[in-house]
């Protein structure tokens, strides 16, 4: 199912983040935004389409940028 496709990578990301460094509030916010973004992609497309894949890839890019920003912020603290 599509929900599993979205949920599994998100949980993997959260697990790996937890292993690499403490889960900061900023990283939790990034993960929440990622989840909401992917849910939005799923809501706009009912089946696996190229448009949905592009949307999810954009969510991943946004997550990577958010994570980098959160990591940089935590380096300053």
C-alpha cells in the first residue's frame, strides 16, 4: 500500500537520525513536515504516478535541507 511506502522511509529516517545524534526538537519538526508533505502528495494522487513521485522527491529534498539547517543550528548551540 502507498501508506506503507511513505511511512517506512519516514520511520527509517527517524531511527537512523536517532542512532547518529539525539533527536532534537528541530529534527522532530523536520520529520513532521516530511510526513505532512508526503501525506499531501498522497492526497493529491490516488495512485502511483510520475507526478506523485516528483512530489515525494520534492518532500525528500525539503527534508534534507531542513535536516542540514537543523544540524547547522545545533552546531551553533
